[in-house]
C-alpha cells in the first residue's frame, strides 16, 4: 500500500489484527526482509512493515534523509492507520529511525527493540567511513552494494547464506543512487540518543551479535548498563533476521508477550 507524504510515495504493508507491531528495515534493505516474521506474527498481531525513504518502493525526499525525516514517515503511516500505540522493531538503520520516532512520540510507544543497532551517534572515524562510502557509491554503486552486503555477515556465514545474499544484493541494487547517498548522509549526522535507553518509560530491548562486523558487541552491551533495557546476545553477524532467524523470531515473540 502507498501513502503520499510530502509528495513522495511511501510504501507499507498492513497484515493481521490485534496489538500493533511495526518493523523498520536497515540500510540497503526493504520491508521484504520481515516477510518470514510477518507470516507468523500476523496470526496474532497487526503487523506493519514500512519501506524507508529511498528504499524498496518508497521514493526519495531530497538529498539527505535524516533519521527524523524517516521517523516522520512512520508517524504519518501510523496516523493514517489510526494506530495510537505500537511496538517497534528496527534493524540497524531502522533502529536509528525507531529511536528518532520514540524521542518525538514517547507516549505512542509500548516497546522498542534495536536489532543490531545502536543508540550512539557516529564516531568521527565512522563519519569519515560514511564519506568514503558516499564517494564509492557515486563511482560504482552496484559494486558498493555487493561488497557492503557481503561484509555484514559473519565470514563463515557468507557461504552458508550464499543464495539469500544473492537475493539481498539483487533487491538492494534496485535502490536508487540518490536513496543510498541520502541515507548515508542522514546516518552520518544522526544524534546520540543513548539517554532514551535510560529515561523512557516503555519496554526496551537491544539485540547484539558477538561477531557483528560493523557494530562492536561490548560497546552495545555497555549502552544497556544501569538501564532497564533487556540485552540479548546472538552468536553471528549483523544480519540477525537471516543468520539467526529462528532465535530472533522467538525473542521478538517473548518481547511482545511481556508487554
């Protein structure tokens, strides 16, 4: 389904009935990554999956897509669907968007789960890496996509999930150049929202992977110290929705049931 937001088409799916559960995908992904989870969860809950700006079937809204802009599209869709409160799961960039949404709409959140994501802003080193990535994307975005997606998996899983990786790359290569650059620019300038882990009333969970090639496990664990955030550890890489699909589904179900 499409919603027109500020002149751009924003794509979303809406399945099942019950408490609202919202899934937000990561960079170079789209809402299809959640299909196996929707299949199970929509039997009991109302599940909404949204394509982020410039990803999947959602159009671009300029040359920088801030996390706040993306969160506004989430807000617009939930308002359109007359959903007052929801539980949000965000993978990687989707987690940054979830945090931006939660900061603006704390009363609209029943629970927030960061899946292979962080509440911290980019470090100076990470910002430099984003700038390098932008240059690489502009030079050859298809090569960038292929390398970037492969590098998100635990090395030993790159062969194990060879076919799924091919599918992810094929989907990602439909992402327009503008959408890729706008997301990189937006992630680079995002705010630090670690305070939300400490001072918000809703239930929170952070899922971190021991062999995540892009997010440091110990740094993620430290974010949850002295908070009420449930910390969950997975054994593999950044792509938990594939590398630890069964484990992630069970963790999601338990989190929802306790809210």
